[in-house]
C-alpha cells in the first residue's frame, strides 16, 4: 500500500492553519496552551457513542516498567454501553511480564469534566497537569504513585484529527505529561518497595472504530538528556476521497521549552522488516527526518526489542475472531529501542543517544 505524504507548501500550510484555528475556536481552546479541563472526561456529552482512555507508562530506576490505562469502554465498541476497565502491564527486571485487564460495572466508573479525576472501582487517578496521583489495587499489586510533570503539557493544534468532510468522525489526543518524574510505593505480593523513575501520560478519545479510519500508526516518545520528543505517523485507509494519507505529528522540547511542534516536515522511512506475531511485520530500522529551511531533526531508531504484542480482537466475541482473522489481523506491538537524536535548530546543534519507547498499531 502506497500512502501520500502531506506536501509542505504555502497553500497546504494555510489550509491546515485555518482548520486548526476553526477547531480551536469551536472547542474553546487556547493556542499552544493546554487547560486543566482538557484532561477531564471529554466523552461526557456523548458517552453512548464515544470511547476514551487515560494512559500512563512509568520506567522505574530498577529497570522495571508499568503501564496503566483507565478506559470507559473498549475502543472497538464506541457505540456500546459503558464498560470500564483498568489495564495493568508490568515488566520485571528479569524480563518477566504480567498483564491484567480488569473489567468493572458501569456504575463503578466516574470522571470529572473539570480535570483528570477518574475512578473505576477502587482505582483512581487525579491530576491537574502539573501533578498526578495514581492508585491501583488488584490481586497482585497495590500501587500508589505521584507523577510530577517536567516537560510542557502539549497537544498538536486543537488535538483533533477528523476523518470525514463533515467532521463528525474523529480521534482526539492531548499529552498532559510528555515527560515527568515518578515516585511512590508498590506492593507486590505483599512485599512493599519504594520506587522512582520517569513517566509519560496521554489521553485519547474518539467516536469511530479506528480500523474503519486507520490502516496503522507509529507512535513513540523519548527523554534523552534534556530533550523530550513525542512523534507519530498515522496512515489512513482513505481520507476525503484522496486515498491513503500519512499524518505526521512531532513535539520536541528542551527542558521546559517547546522547540518545535511543526508537524508538516516530519517524514518516516522504514527498512529491515521482520515477521512478528499475528501474521504482521515490523521494521528494525526507522529513520524519522524533519527539515524546514536550514533547520533539521533526525531520529534514527535501531535495535528494537519487542516487549509486548497484543491481538486487537481480544474484546471480540470468541466465535467472531476466527472469521475476522480470515481477512484482518489487527495487532499492537510495543518496543524499546536505541535512538540517536540529532538537532540543528537555531542555536541548538546537538546529537544525543538514548532509548525510546514506541509502538506499531496495525488495524488491517
């Protein structure tokens, strides 16, 4: 499948700027400033037709990682009833994995529209963009963590991607914590330990089954030395009658200052494909490039280690899965990899190396 990149021309930039300005005004958003309410319950006015999740991942100093996701319903069932769940993924220091998705009754879910204040059963998240507190209880773990944001909260433009001309089908995204520090207590099988490390938090919502709009996406984030980067490329199945389109997004910050979030110049070249679980493939070399005049960014990702693979039909009735798998094999891959980040923008001319977390989500 060949997808078209968005051309970097004055005409295209003018159109995108107008779309973003209209969306910002319609949604009551400020340019380049995230408000506390944006991390609240965005589906509240149409929750019967909207999925929503709050995602957190933590890389702890002892080498272990935690992923926690609070969800109002499966993203595969946006028109279904509220079916809240809490997903916990733990990767231990010796490579051991633990994954549990805990389902709850609809009346065990509540969320504020004014801020991030989500409760699902005895689990809860509360935060104001600057600081978040997270509490999880399940069979193995009791987790109490505090996250403090260290890079600016951010959204790309108005944070909405529309997938039809009437703008009735969409996917929303905001990143309250591109990078933060985390500390707290984890009780594992009754044994308590203090932990600290780094953290990331983003928030998505939408009203359409994503495999009807998207073919696949790459998403990743990294914090290397004083730089924080979030990068995305969504590839559509067909947009406004123009065929498949690559929609890129990037945010690069140094310390608490955003250097750029100009999405249009971002390009991705992949190579070295390998077979993966679920009859899908993944590249072993990803070269992201960004060029605007003399300014450039390069992100070279190599040596990916797959740390998670999920069949995206897990929420589908068991009798339907074999039928759907005759035509589609939607899969989610999660990786940890090496990154060489080179930046030449204005007075910044630096190359740093470190690690990046990224995913490939496939809907076909």
